[in-house]
């Protein structure tokens, strides 16, 4: 018999997009010229274990297409945490990877928006604005719901920074093998 663990996760989890600002920091000169535009940040989610009161657990895809992280919605720590907490598991794509492109090209000028600070602000914006398909009748944004971030390596360091910079948005984060320096 086939279990959901044997099914290609791309067929189980459709991709969604949230419109997020290209430039979150209009007071910072390193992003000049500034942009008032928005771009589509891609994400996937599994709400099959969700019960009211459960958290939203986001795995940050880091420096790869979010599709590469979809197996974590099926099995592994993200799936286990969602099951144990009756939460919603989310894979969030990092800007400039997969289809989450804020600029039309990779020129030096376009790459000015490829910073950890901008990507951290993307995830905070996501937590404060997302509406999950099928759960439109519920306010599942931060701080109304506990948000937990997760990631490994660069995405692990990212999650350590996320909790430090956005404690009002993220209830907690898990930094697995976070590449940080004292």
C-alpha cells in the first residue's frame, strides 16, 4: 500500500504566493534607489494536523528552491512538530531562490535587495499577513498565533537572528547547526 510518505510532495502541497515588499528598509541608504514595489514570495503549507490553538511552524528554505524542502512537510522535524502541536507546517522560500524573485535580473544593482535583513523582514511580514487557503475564516497571523521558525545551517543562523530581531512576531525559533560567530 502507498502511504503519503511515498507520494511526491510536489503533488501533495500546492504552491502559494504572498505579495511582500521588495524593500522593507526605506531609511537605509544601502538599498538606494529604494523600491515601493512588491514581489511574490512562494510558500507551501500543510494544515492537516491543525487544531485551534496550534502554532504555525515555518521552515526557512535558505539558499535553495523551496521545492527542495517539501519533503519536510511529509516527514522529519517539521511534520513531527506540526503533528505533536496540532500546528500548521510551512515551507517558506527565500528571496532570490526558486520563483521568489524581487527583481527582473541579477545585476549588481538588482542584488542590493539580497540581504539577510530583507529576507528576515520577509518572514516577519509573512507571519503578520498570511491567510491560509481553506482557513480564511481564522486570523492565523502573528501575534494572534504562536509562530515558530526552524532552519539549518544558513537558515539556522537566520532563525537565531529572526527570534532576536522579531521577538514580538516569533514565539520561538530552532537554529539547527546555525552558522553564527560570536
